[in-house]
């Protein structure tokens, strides 16, 4: 099972980074390159424990739907989303948050399985894992920028 682990240091309070990470509206902004839209379930605001969202996006020239559910949430330390329906055989995305000196370390652990047996494993090696990692890196770069420059207030409202 492919595993992607990313560490992103963000010069912003943990509550800001946590809520921005679970903002449906920010997710839509951060995935403009794939035209991602929330089309069912929780479609705006902050997603919470046991809530689901169905995303529609274009990847590799094919429009796809993917539904994920928040299966673990302990604010502001961790939340986990898992695919319940979509193109993958399965995926689990852990979002971990550590705070020190008013900075936040965001740790993403993304594990996924592809369908199609041998063909799926070949796709992972040839392009899929690097494609997914690039999407996560780009999202985290924008999350860092938005959290650090105050633009986060357009997506979330929290007491600090």
C-alpha cells in the first residue's frame, strides 16, 4: 500500500491550521487546478466527526466522484478522513498537528490502495503516487501561505 508522509511547518497557531485544514471552502480553493467541487454531504464550512463530503474533480482527463468521511477527530490534534466511495480501493488520510512556540507542524500521512491488482500497482509506481504527493504538497503550500498571512479569516472564524 503506497504511503505518503509530509511535514509542513506553519508559522500560525494550531487552531488556525487545524480548522483551515478541515474547511471545505479552503479545500475547494486549494484544488482549483482539478476543478474540485463539493457536490454532496457537507458542501461548505468546517467538516466534523462522522460527516461526509462527496468531491467531484477531473483527474487524468476523467471526471470522478469520491466520498470521504471523517472517522477520527480530536481538536486540535488530529483528524482522519477515509474514502467510503470512489476510484481508489481505499484511502486513509491522517492529519496530525503539533504546536510549539505558536508554530504548527502539520503532518500528513496518506495511504491508499488502487483497484485492478497488478495494473493498479504499476500505476502507483509509474505515476499515481507522485501525482498524489504533488497534489498534497501544493495544497500544503497554499495552506501555509493562507495561515501565515491572515487570509485564513476568509475561510474560518475562530477565537484564538
